[in-house]
C-alpha cells in the first residue's frame, strides 16, 4: 500500500512527537509500506548498544555498499605493511568501467592513481573503475570475504567484482576470462543476450546469496569501524572522513535529517528500467547530543520510483534519529 506524502510526514517528518502512540518498530513497518519491495533496516546506538532491526537478518544485494568493506580490507593491508597508502596503482584496461566513474573520464591519459585516491573515489564517489582496480589488487572475492570472517562479520560476503555481477545479473553465459574483459566487450555480450533471458536472470538475482549483506551485519561493521576495533587509528580516521565526504544520493539517509547533520555513509543501487534490484544506504549519523547511530537500510525488488524508494530510506533514518537524538 502506497503512503501519501502527508502520511510520510506524520510518520517521520515530526518523528516520535508526531506519532507518540507508535514505537519505532511500528513506525518502520508503516514506512516500509511505501514500497512494493522488501525493506530491511537496522539501527545500533554506539554508546548504549541499544539496537533495533526489521528483517535485519535477511540478505539483500549489497550493490555499491560492498565498497565499504572493500575499502576497509585495503586499509587493513596498509596497516599490515602489505601496501603503501601513497603507492601508485596502474588502472588496467579491464578495470575501466564507463558510467559511474571519474577515472574512466580521464583514462587512458591518466593510468595511475595512489591507493589513497582509489579508496576515496570508490567510497565517496562510488567509482566503479576504482572498485574494479581495488578488487583486483586486493586479492579478489575470497580475500575480502576471509577478512570479514576474521573480523567476525558473518552477515556480509563479497564474491565477485561488480563487472562479473553485471554479467551474471544479465544472464550472460560462457563469458571470457576476467583478464579479457573490457567495457565494450562486456556491454556487447549483454546486448546480445535475449531479453527474456536477461529479465529472468535479473529476477533470479534477488535470490542469489553471493555479494549480499544483512542490515544487522552492516551496522555491526560500522560500529566496529567507528569504535576503532578493526583498523589503525590513522586508517579509521581516514575512512570516516571519506565516508563523510560521500556525494551520492543525499536523498536517502540524509534526506529528511535536520540541515547540517553529519552522516558518514555509503550508498548502493542496482536497477533496470521499471525495476530496482537494490536501493541501499548504510552509515553513521552524528547525533546532536554527541552520540553516534549506525543505520543501514536495504530495499530490494521494488517497482516504485527512485523518489519513493529514497523517501522510504530517509523516513526510516529520520525515525531512528528522533528516537536516539536525546
């Protein structure tokens, strides 16, 4: 059932004061009615440890939220002395991804970037060329997932690069080895795939456990990052600053928060015409009372508009903000 804008405002524009009879869990379930997809959400107050989740143990496609744990793995390699933060990394032809990528716009005139900049672009700008490069030099899926297991984050997994996800999601079979991937070749393979095969693969991707995460695991990862439990002080400080500089989708977690509220977050999206596989945002809200609130919202399988899906995330975040703002 689709909510009217007035109903949205009653539920989250005025927060708890405007819906005094409702507790937060009930608010979230009411807000989730604003999409025909499945909504998962979790909030964890870092100071008190208080938490709430809705479908928090369910798996959702990570989309570009995967770039957060990927960046953490790369910074862990720096902390271990296996990489240097200013080390120059060559971007190979198979890394280049057109579309969401500042690097692609300057390639091949510029082919090398310091690791620091690749991490910044992957997280704050969601640069897909940076992601492909980090995935390659970081040890690929097994290395990232192993790191998450070492950190005891069991609800997140990274199995494939975004390019391989794109091929699988579009039903491309018998594709060439990764070393032979170029943007033109990948898009050519997708274009040759029958539309019926593509549509079936897109729907089936919702049930694929690879490259998925749960809201509960995502807020735990964020909490442990902000508490300094996983990375060195320098790497923790660096990544939090990068997350605060995220420019993508300010209409999601930040969308209904008071102006000037600081949010360190990572967004993610996967969609085709008329169908959104994933609409995600996960981050930490800096509360006016000095507290920190980790919030993760995933929406999958929705046919609603971009604005409607984003507003569901914004309202869930605002309701949580009002609950813990102090």
